[in-house]
C-alpha cells in the first residue's frame, strides 16, 4: 500500500531494427566523435540546448518518423551500439515512457543492457509527484556519480540522463547542481534523445524540456516489456488540464492531448497478433480521452458524471473514451482491457454500460477520491463533493453490480481537520474498496496550494492519519475479498508465485492477486486430458481463502474469455 506498483519486467523487444545490430569499431567511433567535435565548434551554444530546439520533423518515405537538425547529421546521432541502461520510477506512464524512449534509441542503433556495469548511458525515468519520489532519485544520482567518477579513470565516460517529470520540474537547476548529469529530457522531448546524447558525447551538457501541445508519440511503437509477453501498457493520452491544487502533473506533463484512435487500434491489433492477453490503456486522466483528429470532430459537449464539474470550459466534439473503449475491446474477445488512471468526473452512464456489457472489459474501476470531506475536496479543487462522489459510486454499483473499486487518498492536506479526516475514514468504509493507494500530502512548488494555502498539518499528524486510513482500508479490503470465498473466478495466469515455486499466481477480472497450487487441470472443451498451466492462460479458480492483499484457491480447469461472453462474439466483426 501507499505506492503505485511498478512491475519490474523482463524485456521482450517487439520492435526490430537493423540499425540496432550495426556494430562499429572503436576507431570508427573515434572518427565520428572527432567529426562531431569539429561540427560542434561551429554549431549552436549551450544556451540553444537549454531553451529547447528547433527541430525540423520529416516523415520519411517508408512512413517512419525522422527528426533532422540543421547542424548535426543523422550519422552523428547514431548510437553505434552504445549500451543504454534504464531505471524507471513512479507510475505506469513512466513504464510506458521508458518503452517509447527505448524504441527511439533502438532505431538509432543503441543497444539495451540490464547490467549497470556495462552501461555507456544510464537513463533515469523520474517522478516528481511527491518529495519522497524525488529524494529517491537524488540518492540514486549520488551513487551513479561515484560510479561515473571511478569509471572515468578506466574507460569511456558513462553518460547520465534524467528523463521525465523531474527533468521538467527542475530544468537546468538539475544540471547546475548535479554537474555529472549530462542530459535532461522532459516528457515531451524523447524524440530529441539521440541528439542530446550526441551533444553529451562531445563533452557538453544538453537539455530539452519543452512541453508540447501535440506530442503523443503516436507513431512510435513502444518496445513492450512483459514477463511472458501476456500483458502490455498502451498510452492513449498525455497531460492534464485539471489543476488540482496539490498536484505537479499539469506542470510537468503539460496540457491534455489524445493520441489518434487509428494508431491506438493499430498497436492493440499488433499486440493481439503477438499473443498479448491483457492491455492496460494509460493516461493521466485516461477517461478524458478526446480524439479531435480526422473526421470525429463533431460538436457535442463532453458528458461528465452527474454532480461533477471542471475548472475548464466544457470541451466540444471529438471521439470519446466510450467510443475508443468500444473499438479497442472489439479487436480481440480473448484480450482483457483495463485502463488507468481515470478521473471520477469522466464516468457518464454510456462508459459504465459499456463496461457492464462487454465481457473483456474488466469490471474494475479506479476512482481516486483524495478525501471524504467536501471542504477538503473544495480546497483541492477536485470539482465534486463527498455526496456527488458517493452518488457516482452508487450509480457504478447499480450498473456494474460485480465491480471492484480502488482509490487514491491524500492525508493531511492543507487545512484538513480531525473531523475532515474522520469523514475520509467513513467514506472508505462506506465504499468498500479492494485496493488503495494512500499518501501523506507533500507540498509541491508551483502548485495552487503552494502559492495560496498553508501546509499546516504537522508531519506526525499526517503520518498518524495516513496510518489510520491504511488500517481502515485493510479491514475493508479483507471484508470485500472474504466475500469472494466460495466463488469461482476467471484468472489470467502471470507465472510462478514469488514466494513458492510450487504455486502459481494470477489476477482476477477485478485485478485481485490469486495464488494457487501448480497442477495440471482439464483442458477447456471438449472434456479432455489434464494439461499444465502456463503464464498467459486463463483458468477457472475456486477461491478458498482471502486476506486484504490477495486470494488463495484451487485451479479447476482451463478456460477463456470468449466462453464467458457470447454477445461479444456475435457483435465482433
Ligand atoms: N489523475 C488522477 C486523478 O486525479 O483522479 C490521479 C493521478 S495522480 C498522478 C496519482 C495520485 O498521486 C493522486 O491521485 C494523488 O492521490 C497523489 N498525489 C498527487 N499529488 C500529490 C501530493 N502533492 N502529495 C501527495 N500525494 C499526491
Ligand atoms: Fe494531478 Fe488532479 Fe490532474 Fe490527477 S487530475 S493528474 S491529481 S492535477
């Protein structure tokens, strides 16, 4: 609890490039670097790199994307088999951003390594959401700096790059404070990474932290990670227009923009062809999706959940989240569809009915509440009251009776009283979530709260309230999970359980972890011999026990999603 879970997954490259296999001798590399140094001498100044770049983007004849700059040739921006090591911190968006950044570098002939000791380039994909997240990166930078110093004496220098939200928030302060950081790239600047790394190779620091109104990386096929290739994240929108008073995201990730539906469908089709069994659609406000490209522009106002409002004027037209969800879920009836992180304001009834009707859209909704007190919600600028949130929960449970709900809460926000905190505890009890992400409030510079409100709840009070929230959450989650004992759940198998090689582990439709003994079970139909269970299989599991974190059970038989949803098969093209 208390942290977004980041699965650490083995790399399975899905994008192949001949460039990645091009090896060069150290002599060739020296010649290239010398040529680059000569060009750089007559090139732009450091100032050009910290302000951003003038990049001329061209679409090559084969449809691949290419960036060109007036003063650095493509040849100079090649990775020449240099080895890149990534470390990813924070939310699932960062996992997906890592895949995008790697896809871009792989096209330019970089190689990826999982061994830090052999890395030529170390890239940290960072998070700024709370002070603690940034502190972790600062500590890691100290370790890397020591490593880099040692390395200087022996081999080619190691380059360190900071990618993502922390690069965006701290900008050149980071370069000045941390002299050994070579490259900064904000969340909208990953296309520029090859150039930035080439500049760094010539011995200069390089930075691009420009935010974009359009960048969605629609044409970059991410190189997905998955232990057995069964699950993948697909980014559908970026940025946030909500400006909650505590949150740094609108400043680090920029304005909301959606990736065109055609490129999302293409990626999901490709994943389905590769045997992926579960796709999670990603975005900072995933259900605010609105594709205004091509012919979908219409003029209908965006429908919100009842009783919710926005800080911005109602947006008109575009293809909405329900349209996208409908199309994505029709691609492969045997592929589970999840989405995160949604905002509670964007759950009009049509989205809920679609989730209820479509067998492969998981009946699991993340519904970040943040607080149970209307007074605190107002100070947070969330656009809803406790009553509106509870009405939405009621509506969701009416339309999707078997739904599993999860949430985010912040303890100790500016002005939160003991009574406000008690209201949060009663809300947690009333809703009955099965998973929760709970945080102590962490003041972030630039935000509305930083400028206008007082961070007046003492650290120890925040901590005590956080612990009380966690404890009520655990009780409620245990109660919700215990109600599943005796039921039979369709589980997508992830692999061996971490605790025991005798057990397997998988997830229910509601995203609960299930552990069950490894054993051969009957194949689906016709009734036939028992077959072993592998990662990526769907199996029916009888639930025998439960606690707040997971379920335990016994596998009954192999199964599939198709078997559980006949309407879906009929409506699929
Ligand atoms: N967009 C989603 C929403 O607001 O409905 C949530 C995404 S946000 C990136 C992830 C979570 O981080 C938030 O729901 C909130 O609970 C937490 N968070 C954001 N800013 C925070 C801060 N300054 N201190 C503590 N937690 C914070
Ligand atoms: Fe942050 Fe609010 Fe946007 Fe969520 S909706 S990312 S909490 S500003």
